[in-house]
């Protein structure tokens, strides 16, 4: 079967491919910060934009999960979870912008902010792989 001009990718294979793409993206985001610190390339712009890029990565994944028909029965729960995460992330970014504009300088991500991002990435990977794992072990119809 052909969808548009691209060949059809089976659902379970697409779950693995999307999870791998998401993991690679998250790892490269982590590595660019480590490289910047190692070579002294840390800038105020980087301190601000790197956490913002993390937020966009998480937002995109949450919206992708939210619109996936596999999770339709849990959509109301995912909607509220995504809304809470997105609202919190936008609130924190707004506070960082206000502090920066008030002359307090750019607030770099703390250990807890980094731990939160790692936890979000891990949870998203679990959600992306859940359909494939359930199919392999015949847990869900």
C-alpha cells in the first residue's frame, strides 16, 4: 500500500523508528551541552535556547502521542497531562525571560531542571514503545 509517494511503514516498525529518532535527538541535545562546556563555548544565548529546544522536543512528542489513534481511549488523560506539562514549561520560560529582562542575567538550567527533562524523555520513550511492546508480548489487543 502506498500513502502519498512514500511506502507504507507498518505501525510497530514505525513505533521503533520514532522512538529511536526521539532518543537520538535527545542524546544529541545532551551532547551539544557537554561539548559547549568542555570547550568553553557556553553563552547566555545557549543557556536560554538549549532548555527552550528541550521544551519544543517534548511538546512535539506529547502532541504526537496525543494525536495517535492507538491512545484514543486515554486521550482525555493525555490531553490534561500534556496541558499541565506545556503550561508549566511556558510558565518557567516566561519567568526566565522576565528575570533576564530585569537585568538578573540568563538563568541556566539547574540540576533539577535537567533531571526533569531526562524524566520527561524517558516517559515519552516508554509511551512511544508501548504499542510495540504490548504487541510483542500480546498484552493489549
